[in-house]
C-alpha cells in the first residue's frame, strides 16, 4: 500500500484547493483584522467589493459542485450532498447580499466559501483514501495479459489471448505475464505469483509443471501447452470476481443508502420549517434563515455515505494484499460473525499426499525402505511414490513388477523376490509376520519369503492446521471436520488438531446433508463457514453461509463456488481474514456512531442558534474527514 502516487486529476484538485484556500485566508484575515472589505469603499454599496472577491473564490472552488447539482436535478436526483451544499452556500450568499443591501452587518460570504472549501478538502481525502485502498486490488487488475506469442506453422505470432485455442503452444519470455493456463512443454524458470497469492518468494517451475495466467515469468523462456481458453482461465475468473465485488453490498451499506434516501429530504423540510415558522413569528427573517442554512450544512450525510463504503473497500483491499479474495463487502460483514467452521479433511487440513510416517521395526528402517522402494520403483500409485520419496536414493533396478489385485506388488529379479502389500498378501504367500496396529495404510515387506518389516503411510497434516484450529477454538468457535475417511483415521486427525467434532465415512453427497443439519441447528446470529479445496466441495461451499476455498490458483471451482478464496494454500489466511473482517466492522460502527452523534448534537445547537455556520462546517466536512481517516486505518 506504500508508495501510492496521486493521479493527475488528484494533483490538479489539490493545487486548486491550496490556491483557493490561500486566497480565502487572505480575504478572511483582512476582514477580521481591519473593519472589513465593505468599509474600504464608502457608501451603501461598499459590500459589493466583499461580494466580488468572495464570489471569485466561491466559483473557483465550487464550480464543479454547482454543475453536479444542476446535472443531477435535471436527471431527477435532487436530494444529494451537492444539492445541500448549493442550497446552503447560495443561501448564505443571498443572505449576505440582503444584509449588505439593507445596511446590516455583512455575514455569510466567508461561511459560504468555507463550506465549499472544506467540502472539497473532504472530497479530495476521499479520492486519496480510495486510491490507496484500490492499490492492492489494482495489483490484481494488472494481471490481465496484453497479448500471447503463439506458435503457428513454425512461426511465432502475437495475438490477443482470447484467440489462442486449447492445445496450442505459446512462448513466454522473461519479464512477460503468463497469458493463459497451461503446462510447461520446454524450459525451466521462476514465476512471480505475488499479484495472485500475495507470496513474495518466486516459485520454481520446470517441464511438466502447471502454470497459471497472471503470474510473471522471471528468468528463462518457457514453451507452454495451453490447457484452457482465456475466458476459462484463472486470470479471467479472478478479474471477473474483483470487478463484481462492489456489487455485493453489506447490510451496513444498504442501511446507509436507505437512510440517506429518507434522511436528506427530511432535513431539507425541517430546515425550511425552521426558517419560515420562527421567522414569521418573530419577524427576524435573517436570523432564522441563517440558522436554517447552518442546519442544512451540518445535515449533509457525507461522513456516512463516503466512509462506510470506503471502509469495506479498504478491508477488501487489505485482504487482497494477503492473497485473500473477498467477493463483496457482505461476505466480509458476515465473516466477522462466523462462529461455526466446517472443514474438509483431504487437501484442506491435510496436504492430500501420502508420506511414510513410521517404519517397523525402526532399527531396520534403511533396509526396509530400500527393498520397498526397489519393488515400487516403476509404479505410479501415490503410495508407491511416497515410499520411493521416503527412501531418498536411487532404488535397485532389474525387477519385474506383478500387480496382485487387492493385495499389493510382487517384484522379481536377479536379487530375488520382494513382496510389498497388505496382510492379505502375506497370508496368501504363507509368510509369518507381525501385524501392525496403526492408523493409516500399513505396507508389509518380505524378501524371498522372509518377513522384513512394515511401513506406515498417512496423509500428512498441514503444519499450520493445529495452530489455526486452536486459534478458532480460543475464539469460542465450533470446529467440525467432514471426511470420507474411516472413523479411525478421522478420529486420529481430529485428536491431533483439537477439533470440536468430526463426521467420517461420508460420501460427497453426505457432506451436503451434514452441513444442512448444522445449518438447521445453528442459533440466531450464528454464521456457518465451510472451508474446502474448491474442487470436490463446490456443492457444500455454495450451501454454507460463507464458503472459503483453499488454494484458489488454478481451481475453477474455488473461484466460482466460494465467497472467499485463499489464493495461497495456507489455512492461516482464515485468521487473517477474520482479523480484517473484525477490524472492518469495528471501524464501520465507530464511524456510524461518531458521525450521527456529532451531527445530531450540532443540528440541535444550530436550531437554537447556539452555534454558527463554522460549527456546521465541522459537523459536515470535519466529521467526514475524520471518518475517512478512520476508514484508512483498515488498509493495513
């Protein structure tokens, strides 16, 4: 967020404000130090000098406000902040002209200019704050590729990414964005995925690895086979998500919109009554018109209309900085209340890959792993790959593999026969063995009819899972795991992580049913959040109050079915998003209470003539600026 540069329009606006503010300061100082500008020209028309000078400042700083008011009225949008500013300031000018023409002390020119000056200061602060909040989101918008270099008929042709078909090959030079999702056919390089995931460290890729659109190639040229057309690519789906996020408004934003719709006409009517009724009774028209104009100035709902959406926008920007995509402010608002967290197991709480977690007996670890790796060397089964990876060396070769259905593998060669499989395989071959009682998959190993030992293989629990579950439990949240694994494996994982509850042996359709039960049993004000990998859990993600998809990069289902996408495959994004949501809602409540309290206080004081238009300026612009500055705290 640091390093934000103002746009050319913002710089011009700032220069205009500074010049007009300096001119106003000179006029105001001369007015207060001397007898006033009216006294410089003798006679009853001396007030015209003050009128001309202040009018020049007024038009210089407020011409765009006047134009917007006229344009909106022509379009049927009467009661907005531009209308209130124009009525209040033009009314103040008219009152000052009346007082000058009737020989009374001039009052109103300086207040009218001050109102528009400080209103423009508030508008500039809003634009600046929005620009800084937009920086994280615009980093995502900048992932859109401009072109793709596709190989056709032996030549490299530069085309729009939308023109490239699945199966074609593209070249990506260092420094270029990856335009389309695909698989590396030739080359090795490092990819900068910071704009997608928030991860600062580059990711090394080589032939056979998948690459996703939006990443930046850093070191070497890559030849990539396109796997998805542009409309179906990761970058297209993320851009669509970001562009439509503003349409999903929170309850707080909808409340402010409705509030302003009825509040503004109401205060205009009250101000009119305040000017007419007491003025007709007392005959002091100028006094009561002045009070009514002050009432109008302070009644402008700018502080709420500007700061509340800005706070949510800043929250969404802060989340995107951490690689968390939130589809709208309504989901940020609901996530603050989320207190029931339901997790998928495989790929969410666990890594979704197998690893050797124990060797029995431990003293024979090297020999058992060597034999098993040699037997499983040429197998593509995930368990076989985990065994070869655990050995970490080049296995012995020269073995011919025979797959024994439902039992394991028999490998025969010059080195003899190696058996790797379950208890059924050992019994079928008449090998005496010691059955291992362990959670996970047990692979027994025998060499030439003699039992050597066993390997215990489990799905690895993510290192951050226990930390995140413990943190949610500490907040008083209920944590539930849904899995298709058997009860023994599921209970073991649940015990390690400290989950509140676990449901095991579930089919994909059963997960939806379990979530339905939890939704039916939740209390008023509870929000249920489901966290899944976004591939097999789309129906549950859509049914939950809030769906969070893990590892969104490259996952279509994650982006389409979820409400929040964690672009990093890291559960720690959940407490980060929770912290951002909580801070967002705290700032929203602060701004609503502060703005309404100060405004209603000054409204009452203005009606009774206790305060003047300068207090009204603070009640409008001052409160708006403070609320905007408070909203800007949500960027971190």
